[in-house]
C-alpha cells in the first residue's frame, strides 16, 4: 500500500490540472516550501492569516524583497489554500490578506510648471514630412 502524495506533490498536481505553466509550478512550490520552513516545518493546515502575514512581513523587512515578490509568495500560499487538499487556516480569514502596494517605500513627487518656466506655453510641433526619397534621413 502506497502512502498518500506529499503536500508539494499535491500542489504540483493541482497546478498541472489547472494548466498552469511549468515555471509557475516551480515558483509556487518554492514559495510554499519557504513558507513551511519559515514556520518550523508546521503543516499549512495548522496555520492561518497571522502566519501568512508574519511570513510576508519577514520577506519585506528582513529579506527586503519587492512588493511584486511578496505578491507572488502570497499568490502561491493562497493557491494552496484555495485548491490544496488541506486548507490553510480559515478560508475567509486567509482570503482577506491584502496585496503589497508597489512603490510604497518611495515618496511620490509631483511637480507643477510655473509660467516662468522657459518651456511654459511653447507648442510642440510634429516634424515636417520628408519627401519620399528622403525617408528616414537617407538622401539620394
């Protein structure tokens, strides 16, 4: 009698059934593995929103990853939650996780041009059409 498939094997199988790309399968498996190892090899069925938030916060603060990387890790964990045989915590509670905002670390500067600016009020004109023989600056 064979043992049931392991969690990451179940995840890969579900990704294949849903026709996800091979690269997505590799990436999601990596993030779920890192999530499990971060929490001392606890099974995801024992974890919920606080553990997911702790992992994502660790990625942002300790690992200094970009917001898109956090979102990728969260997508992998949420996929496991939605489609995996074992649900990660309360489905409603986990689904309430928010995506990281891109560019949240940086200030956004806005500039307004004043009338004293040297280019204020000037019009931009399209370039003159060149004769057919001189297309792209090539003269015969």
